[in-house]
C-alpha cells in the first residue's frame, strides 16, 4: 500500500504541509518495501484546479491513501472516485507521521 | 467608437465616471463588470430584453470512453480528471476550448450547454443600456463579455469594465478605440494604475487618466502622469456630497455643481482620445 503525505520538504525530517493542492512535495511511503520517495508537486504552479492536478499526480503514482491537513471538494471527488483513503494529522515530521500510521494512530478523515 | 473605462484598483470610480459620461455624451452605456454590474442602479435603467448566455461543457460518453485519459492530459485548466471510474468533468474550470473533443481517439466527447448568466438590454435617460450578469458562483465571465461586445451598435459606446487587469479587462480592451483610466491618489491606486497603463500601452490604445477623490492639489498620481507624459482628463475633488449622492444611487449630473466636471471631461475625451 502507498501512502502520500503532503510535505514542506523532501527529507524524512521535513514537516507535513497542511495544504494539499499547493504543497511543495509529496512524500510517498510504500508499506511493503518501507521505502520513502519524495516527488515535487507540479500542481503548485497551476493557475486553477491545483487540487485536481495534485490528485491526478498521486493517482499516477498508484497511491492508496493520502495524509494532509485539508482537502478541497474537487480533490476529494477525484480521490474518492478512485477509492483513495484519507488521513489527517497536525503539524509533525514526516517520519513521525509514518510511525503514527504503523501504530494505527493516524486520524481517519471522512469527506 | 468604443471607450473603455477601467481602473486597475477597484472602487476608484469607474461606474461614477462611465454612467455620468455616457449620459452626458449620449453614448450607449455598456456594463461589462459582469461579476457586480451596478451601473443600472444609477441610470435607473428599464430592462426591455433579457438573453441567456450559454457555454459548451464536455459530456463524456462512458460507453465509448476507453479511459486513455488523453483529454485529461490535454486540458490546461484541470477541468478534466482521471479516476478509476473514468473521466471526471469539473464544469467551473472548463474554458470551452474544444481541445478534449479533438484529442479523443474514440469520439467519446460530446458537449452540453450550460447557462452562465444573462445579458440585459434596456433604456435610461434617453440612452441605450446593456449589462451582463454572471450567475453567482460562476468563475468564468469572458463568454458573457464577448457576447455583449460582439454585438455593439456602431455608435459611441461607454464601456464600464471590471476592476483589475485580468482576462475580463483584457477581453474588454480588445474592443476599445480609447480608454479612460480612473484612479485615486493612494499608493494602492498608483500601483494598480501602473498595471492598467502597461496594459493599454501594450495594446496600443490611446488613453487618459481621471483622478478621483483628490484631497491635495499635488498628489502621487499627478506626479506619475507628469513623469510619464500621460494626459489627465479630469480631477474630481474628494467631496462628501459626491459620496452622499452616490450612496443614494443618483447621477452627479443631476446636481449642477458637478455637471461641469463631465462637460470638461467630455471635451477632453473628444480632443485627446477620439480624434486619434
């Protein structure tokens, strides 16, 4: 399973970015291989529909779950139609969010 | 002949200038500030005709769609999204460019009509008035503006543009023979005037400036116009009574004290802008 976390940086010590569509990076954690990969969020510079574009970027990476602060209604529609699960977190390091996930401590978010 | 009244900064007096000047010059009053058209309030226009404005929105035929998502990749505006269930259309982001239909290899893209607002035509003070009204919540105004401006009379049209220097203003200026830039002597007014000046200069449109709400004879707008050799067409003093009249929805022309502002402005527009 792949989990995407909206992030302010590309290190595992970076903090989560509470914005989804216009975060700087997405860090994608693969629970099978335990590998963490950072990708740039190309939607950051879009003039409109950043949430939709970011959601499509994650779907192209075959992501199954998203951890972010707030998701806009458009991004929710795209991700829901693709059966992606939603989690939310306060401002924390990416590494801590992954630990939270492993310990089942991440807050599930319903939209 | 089309005169566009624009401002850069909002709330500087576009509607004040365009309504009064239209009546004074006997021009048609055209309100293309479709997100908040308010000129009819002052003109007390009587609407005689209403037309609906519709745009084309893609409608994906799920039977034909092979989920190649070429349309999604093509769309510059993120109006189409890829999902596990197929293509998702976001109406409000669509610019009706028609590209998705062209790139679709299986002809699965059809278009359906969507109403985005209305155009009202009427009369007031012996002049013709037209305004566009964008539906609340609709983000794209250009189709309404285009529809209005493509069908103008071949006489003098006073066009009250949107604030700012966005697509709505650029589209309006495409039809301009001359422009009046209304501003106020504040830093914000000056900053946005600079953007509006750059825009009309880039588009090669003759223009002049109206300075509204002047509290001091010498001010930053005057200095700017002097430095850049820009015509000042009128200077309207800061006056509580103007605000009172405006808040009652009345034209300044109805008060003899202010009539001469528009008499002089009308002459300057004719001398400096319309003769070119």
